[in-house]
């Protein structure tokens, strides 16, 4: 299978620049399999689309405010996305990075921090040392002055007032385990209201952690999917979640993944019978058409970039032609794409439910 098989035309105005308010007012395109049917809903309808006894698994990673803007001594603007930081020693993407020199200091966020450039690591990455001129703890300063690491297709100027809201809005309500450099965007739609309705419906909730890493920004550069090396990301699947999956299987419920990050954790730790094993580590699992799913029965996800590994995972789950047809439908109906955009709910081929309302406007 080829990377080009997963390209589609996306008008620039379909890329969401701001989130809807409230979060659960985003649209939800439901793709059912038996028979294949599309249904236009809103996200707050999710509880009635699931069944009592189902299990929703979410990712509780917390996005770090590790994007910084600074100036060289020459006055040139520099943007940094920190990928790793331990005791002041870090690795990050610097843009533009071609003119930076080892040993050069770059003042970040008005002098609140100074990045001393180390050595270039290729592809815009640098090793560096971060210091606080006032001797404050780096984590404290970063929480105060760091910016949300919005993806490049969400356009913001350095002084854009929306950045204040972005710092809260580009974070899920489940966030509690710091470590991600990008949000697990499928969960940006959830609100306490939706969670209450899920509980009242009899749908249980469990958590995993997958820290979204730098590989999220890495495009697929090969034509044969088999030649692509997936980035590795750290994860944790707790024992209580493994038990929740086992109990769901015992009562005949579905395991519903909130996002592709959750899929990768569950399928990495899959056991026979649709069960999972607790554990922690790194996963480089790459799911594309032809790969099987052992645990996940339904998937909540956003609309993804053409040719991305995320789109390939969704196509593997629900069928490439069906998913791409759903994307065409979404574009015709004015759905909003990418991180701040709308969502989909997809059922696996083994799930069969009665559709009550089709393409409801």
C-alpha cells in the first residue's frame, strides 16, 4: 500500500483556527458499518450513541507549555519547541535553526529564560541548556511564560490574545500526567456534562497515558508504508484499566477508544480474547490497512492530515474507502478539520447497531 493512497484535497478554510464553545458543541460524524451509514450529530450526543456496559478509555496525558519565542543578539526571531528537558539540559526544535551557532545565547520570552545553544542534531533539532537569569525553577518559569505548542496549521501571532485561551483550551479535561508536546485532540471535545451523561447511561470510563512526542510532526517520507519507521512514544496502561477491559468483555460491552493514542496503547498491550495487559514502556506500533485490531471496538477521533499515520490508522480500523468517503461527506457538509476541528465516531466491522436518525442536520 502507498502513502499517496491516503491523500485527499483539503481547502485551507476547512482547517479550524479556533475551537467551538462549549467543547461538546463540536460536530460528530458517525460512521456505522452494518450497513455502512453516515450520521451527522453533535458531540454531546455521544452518550446516546453508546450502550450501557460499554467502556470509554481516555488518554490522561498533560500538554507541556514548552513552546518559546525569543530573540538572538542580532535581533532575529527564534521559535523553540522543547522536546526533552532534564536538569536544564534539553533537546528541541529551533526555527529558524540554520543560522544558530553552538555556544550562542538566545533570550526567550523577554529574557525570562536563556537558551544556550549546544550542538545541532539534524532536522531542526538542537541540544541546548536552559537557564533562568533570576535563578527560578525552570518548571515554574515555563508554566508562567511558556506557550501552548499549537500545531503550525493553527495560525497565531506572537502577541495574539487568543494564546491565553489556547493555554487552557489546548488541554483536555482528563489531563493530569505531564509529558506531551501535543494534545490528544479527540478528547478536547469532552466536558463534565458529557461525562455525567455517559455515567448515567451506564458507560464506564478508564484511563491510559501516552505522551504525544516529536514524531507527531514527522511526515511519512516513504511511498511504501512498510518502509516507514513509526516514532516511539512512552505509555502506561494501569492495572485498573486492564481489569476494566476484562470486565467489559465479560458483560459483552464495547471498548471505545477516545483517540488514536489510546488505540496504540490498547493494541500494544493486547492479549487473546480482546483483553489487555497492564504495563509501561515505549510503543512504535504502526497500524495501517491490513493490520488487525484485537481490543478496540469503536473509536472517537478528529479529522486528520492527508497522508498521515493517524489517517492510516483510522482507515485500518474502519476501511480506507469508507473513511475517505466519510471525509468527502464531511467537507461537503462543512465539518471543521484537524486539532481544533470536529470529531468522528467509528464502529469496527464487528459492531452492528440500529441507526435511528440518518444525516440529521
